């Protein structure tokens, strides 16, 4: 698998940055959490009832983060 144009040592891909952003938001806010505990912060559309719902919430959040990172205008 080829990388495309050569990147300098400190460069990161938008996908990597978006993944780190998604992890940060999910961990600090409890976004899409499966437990019904009273977490602090934004909970998305409510706590996920099943692991599949939790995964769907995280994928949606990753998409939003990727759009935000890629939208540097």
C-alpha cells in the first residue's frame, strides 16, 4: 500500500487527527455511552442500548470529526 506524496516527519493525516479528536470527545463527554449512568456533557441522541448502537454513534462522531478536520478553509 502506497502512502501518496512524501510527508515530513511531523505530518499527520486528517484521518489520524479526526480519530484522535473523536477519542477525545467520546471519552470526555461519554458520547454514545451504553450505560445509563448520568454522565456529564453531550450524550448524542441518548445512551445507546446495544453495542451496535454505540458503534453507530462512534462512527457518526468520527464522520463529523473528519469533516471538521478536512474543512480548513
